[in-house]
């Protein structure tokens, strides 16, 4: 089944692919650093859950840490479907971009 991605889903999926394994707070920092604009943790978590439901990500519970008061992180990793979808999306965008007349 082919999925289309929303803009935020696409960015979050690419950031997860970049890091191999990621968690929400880390993605908030990466998003802000890469795009130069803020995003909230709840917004990222909502997208992560949506991508997981679509089968593009899988999650696992990490080890508890002292830094987090003994709480565990939910770690996300892209699936093969997530990788293929991101790749297909980027290729489609490049095909369209290559059809855009050069203005300058």
C-alpha cells in the first residue's frame, strides 16, 4: 500500500532515518536545529504515533535512566516501508522539481 506523507510527517520520518533510532525530545531538538523554527514535543509525538500506525516506524521501550528519574524513553526506528516511502517521496519531488522552469 502506498502512503502519502504530510510535510511534517516527511520531515520527522527523515530525521528518524538520519539518526537510526530516535526519541521525541531528541527529534524536537533536531527539528529546531535543522529547520530553524520551534516545534513542541506533543506535536512530534503525535506524528511519531501516526507514522507507527501507518507501519513506517516501530517503537521500543528503552532502558530506564537516572537522568529521567528512572523513566524509560520510547525509541523509534524506521521500518523498510518507512524507508521506501521516504525514498519514493523524495524521488517524486525531484522529478517534479526538475520540470520547473529555471527562473534565474
